[in-house]
C-alpha cells in the first residue's frame, strides 16, 4: 500500500509540470494585453511598457516560464494583475466553496441515481424502465446553463424554495444556498451513473450467489444492499471518475450562473481580465483534483472488492 501511494504521488509531478507548461503557453494566446486590462484602453505606451517590465511580460516566454516554475516551487505563484494580491490568497480562499459544491453534487447525483437504477433494473423492459431511461436521456442532453436558469426561475423565484445567488453565511445556510446549483450539476451527472449501475445490476441479478441467497431465505434488503449493490457499484465509480472533467466543467459554469465565489467563477473572470497567474493556479488545482479523485476511486475499488490489488 505504501509503495502504491508513493508511486501515485510521484506520478503527480510530471502531470502538474505538463499541465503548467500547456496552460502557460495557451494563456499567452488569449487575445488582449494584461497591461491594458489593468491600466485601461487609454493607457500611454510608456505606462504599458512599465507594466510589462514590472510583470516580466517583456521577457522571452521560456524565461517567463522558468521564473514561474522557480517561484512556484517556493510557494510563490505570483501577484494577481487584477486584484493586486497574492494569487494563492485570492484562489485558495475560494476553494472550499468549489469543493463543497462538487461533493454536494456527487452526493445528490448518487441519491438520485441509485433508486432509479434499481427500479429500472428490476423492471427491465417494462414501462417503468422505459420511463426512467427516457427521462435520464433527456436530462443528459440538457445544457447545464439552461437547466440552471430554469431551476432558478422555478424553484428559486416562483416557488421560493431555494436562494438563487451567493454561498450563504455558514452552517446549514451554506447547504441551503448550495442545493440549487448542486442539484443542477447532479441532474446532468446522474444519467451516466444510472446507465452504469443499471447495466451492472442486470448482470448481478442473475448471478449464482444472488440465486443462492434467495433460496436460503435471506431478506430482500440484505440481498439488495450486500449482494447486489456492493458488487454493482464499481462500474458507477469508474464512470464517475472518467467524467470528473464534466463535473469540473459543470462546476465552473454553475458557479458563474449562481454567483458562487468559487474557483470556477474566478477562473472565468480571470480569463476575461487576462489574469495569467490566477488562470495557471486554478488550472493546476483542477488538475490535482483529477489526480486525487482517481486515487480515491482506486481506494473505493479496494473497499468494495477486497480482491482488487493496488499496484
């Protein structure tokens, strides 16, 4: 186990280096000049040149990247062009909102997906099965931004069940504010989870150990939870892990729609203002999140099936 975790941690290093290099190169292709974004369109060429010198934008791009990596290894990710504060401070204070939204979305998606997948699998080929498959296919094809706006209008403005903006002031109020955006992401995420779990359950229903358990008179709830679901969850975990990019993308969009002060909304605004340092750090955080989620998925495999070997 120690060897496995050590190997996975070492794999993070080249991933982060590759991501930082790609993002560093791509953000320089964004149209516009950061100095003009800071000073305004009426800035004189002398002021623009002075800002370029202060920010190091007049150096060759390879030297800019070398300086960025050197300072980043020391924990210095630079100063935000727009906020005039440490990039680390600006970004990390928004991280809890983003991580909470993502975790809450996964929880709601699981709560939605599991019962409908069980219903669809046990009613395979019947009306309930077709209804579930059609409904979740429609949900899968619905754009997240449109769904978020519709839910905000219906549940937020008309029915006044949930707030439509902000992150709350603490405790349960935060969950109350996060419910509507998390539900929006969960509705888009749950169809792939339903499909994976339904297919796996259909295979498990006819397995010999399930038939034997029924013949021995084991309670239905025990058969469902201990025999069927536990042996059917691995494909759903795999699908969820593969679609972590969709989850991150949905989080970025939904944070902007519901005015949640998270890393996603910060990333969108930083692209608009050409705030290179924040874009780079936010992307690195999301890349690290993908690696961590894959590691947690491997641990989940081992917890669900002790026969799985971590190598």
